[in-house]
């Protein structure tokens, strides 16, 4: 699927729990329900792309998380509604859901030398194993700073991230007005030790003092495609 380069993309994160009744169904019934759910996502792939994360054992009260991308938020909602109507979906409880959208860079163009370092750094190594989604909310003081002050603080925020770009991938969504937070950040990595070090480094910059929510929830899972998730269920 392709979208215009400058058009916003809407991302919806949906965290699911599986009810106990699913395990009481026969193997044949579970297989039929799984195939129906697989067919649904296959039929909508031209409107919505879906990334899957197996969260069981890593994030409380959940089995998996889906990240939906589309050019129109209602397409994400429609897919989740359709999933609910499948035989598998009727045994899924939506524990948490939140949405945001991609936008152009707000601050990085104001520090071009650092921006070039960000662009030139490439993720290295094997495909990522883990994903971590963290919602972030800023206080009113942050939004009432001048643009110049926010640029300076975001430059301080960005400098320590450069060292981690070879082992950690990051995608940012803007969600002010679309949810109770301002940003959604999802990271993908094979190296949880370096990810922990990155988060500590970001907690030590002045920009973090304007954060009134970091996580709550923090969702961690292993990257899995939808068919693999259904088979695990």
C-alpha cells in the first residue's frame, strides 16, 4: 500500500485479551475462527496495514497488540469492528486502544547538522525482535514555551539518541486532541539493554521535566505477523 509522501497516516494501537471460553472450543472450531480472522485482514490490506505484537507474558492482561495504519482513521475503526464480529473476535476483549497520526518534523529542521546525522544513521543487524509502545503527555507549560525554547530543548533531547540509532528504530505519532496524550512512540529493537539505556538518557534531559505522563501503559511485545498470532491463540 502507498500513500502520498506528505499526507498524514493514522495509527491505531489496539491491545487484546482472550477470554477463557475460546480455549473450551474444539480444535476445529478454533481453526475455523482463526481462518475467518486471517481472511478478514487479508481482504482489507489495501485499506489498512496491520503489524502484530505478541504481548502475552510481557504486558499484563493481554495476549497481543495490533498497530493499524490507514489514510483515514475510520478505516482502522471499521477493521476492528469487523474483527469483533468474527468467531475469533467474539472471544477477544479490547483492553486498551489509542490513536495518533504521523506528521512532518517539527523541530529537527531547525538543527540541520544534527538532522543529517539522524538521516545518515542506519539500523544494523537482524530484524527487530521486540516492540515497545510508550504514550507521552506534556504539561501546559511545554505548549506555552516559545518555539525557540522548544527547539533548544528538543535539540538536547535528540543528541543522546544518535548513539542508539544502529540498534533501535523509532516511530512517532501525534495524538493531541485525538487521545488523552500528546505523543505515541513505538520502538523496535533486539537489544533491550540498550533500549533501557536510551530511555534513561532521555529521562536526564531538561525536556523530560515537562512530561506528566510517560507510559501508563507501557506495552511490550514480540513482533509477530497476524497469521502467527492467530496460530498461537
